[in-house]
C-alpha cells in the first residue's frame, strides 16, 4: 500500500457545527475513536469523517488523510463522494415538487415525460421509481447509453421483467429517471433546481455535483480495492443517482432536517418528512422513498441482511403499504452509498433525534459500515442492540 502507515496517519481533528457541552464531546470521542481506528485499520481506509447528530448539537470527528500520497489531513472542509446517498437529495426534490403541486408521484411517468408515452412508463409512477419497484429496471446504465437522447430511447424500448409494484429491484435508472421527471415537472434543470430549492435552503454551502476549481483542494482522493487513487467519472444520470460530493458537516445538516432539528421552510420540511413514509414492505425492511427503515429493536443480523448485496443486486418481493405509512419514531432508518473509491453510511433514529454520518475515501464492505454504526449507537445508548458480531 502506498503512503504512510495508518497507525502514523491517524489524526483526530474535531469541529462542531453546533457547540456541545464538554462532557458530551468527551463521551462521543471515547465511544467513536476506538471503533473508527479499528475500522480504518481493518479496511485500509486512508481517511474518514464521522458526524454524530443529537438534540444538543453536532459533533464532527475527522480521521486520517484525504489523500494518502500528499498526507493532507481530513478536516471540516474535506469533500467526499457519497454515491447513492445522493439519491436522498433526488427524492427530497421530488417530494418538494409534489408538495408544491407540480408533481404527482402516483401519476404515470409519461405524464411529465411525453417522449415516454406508449412505453412501460405509462404504467410506472414516480413512487415506483423512488422505491425501486419499477418491474426490474437494472442497477446500472447500459453501456450503449451515452447521452440523454440514447437514454430516453432505451427507456422507450425497455420492458419490465417483473410485476410493477410487486418486486423491489435496486436501480440507478429508476431514481435517475425520477430526477429527470422532477426537473421536467419544475421546468428547470435538475442541478439548478436542486441547488435553489434544497441545497441553499438547507444551508448546504459545501455540497456539489461538479466540484468547482476553487474547491478542488478540499476534494478527497478515493482509493480502489487495489489501493490506487480514483474519483468518480462523469456519466449519464450521475447527478440524479450518485454524483454528490459533500462534507460530513453538510450531510449532518440534512440529517438534522430529517430529525426535525433545523428551522426550515414548512414546505421543505414536509417534503423531507415524506421521504420517510413507508411505501413497501420488503422482508424485514420497509422501503421509504430511498430511505430504508426497520422497527426497533432491530438485530445486527437484520441490518446486515437489509444492507447486503442480495438486497442490492437481486429482486426481492415487495408488498405495497396503502396508504403509505406515516413517518415513525420507533425505527432505525439508513442508507448506504458508494463509488469505486468512496464509501458512506447514514443512520437516523428519529425517536431519539439522533443520527450518524460516516464518510470514507475508500469503498469498503457494507457489513463493516453497519457493524461500526451499530456499535457506536449501542455504546452511546441510542439503541439497545448488544454487541455486533465480530
């Protein structure tokens, strides 16, 4: 492995977007530091940023290096690729358009994208797109799709392989199309709409789709499985499905908004809350709009299965919840996100108004993310989970 050894490079740099009492600060550090140190050692992670969100404030802990080659430490300005955590933003913009009366999530997608009239999207809704229940849209954009025109041609020709609304198949093409549909309903480009309607109102000043030149010095370098430097490449639907780069502090503000800990516009708060409505039951997991939730108490093994690759890569039976279930307090809500060089995980525990953000500049296995988060929140007495399997 290139660069300095992890034991030497592990640096702790703490900052707080909302001040915590000194005792709380020590409590969080004493819990989180050894878990993160072990995780980074085991998974060869160059750097991490962890945000613990609680009613009394946000504690952000930074570890290691943003770039192993030059030794730049992770700090409060470090930008991480968050992969599929970007889908939460897309879902939020869609629900905001719904709150504003611009988008009907239960209407056929072709109502807002006339080019898809006469296709399967006469029967597929925005809610299907945001819950991966489209009837089998694949995970990745096909190689033959190289631009928006060829993308829409592909959608027109595609036919479901499963029953619409009865099977969950995780898909970038689904949430990506929801972003396209939402932008069309707003008569605005996707990124400008996101920035004006979601990012700026939430105060997310360090969240980007295309990192500007002035911010490139803060953009962490990811590492692939061989330890080689890598960053995400541009692609069709990257903005809508996996393209966000942000800081732990900005992502913590999104968590705060989901926990009702920010003062924001009523429409935006309503939209954020709608993303946590239960739409489909998929085994032990309830599929919200992108978010995934489990009733508490929840076992470690249940979380492993729900965040496992069988859930991501294979079709799973889904049963509609009608009407959608109102947001609950007694649940564990989570979402993973990855690119080839980065790995992230976000957890919400609404009943305690506690959240956790974990960002790393290496794509490491989901089970290791779940284990670390489960241990942290158990030891912080947020959930009664016992010890995670070693």
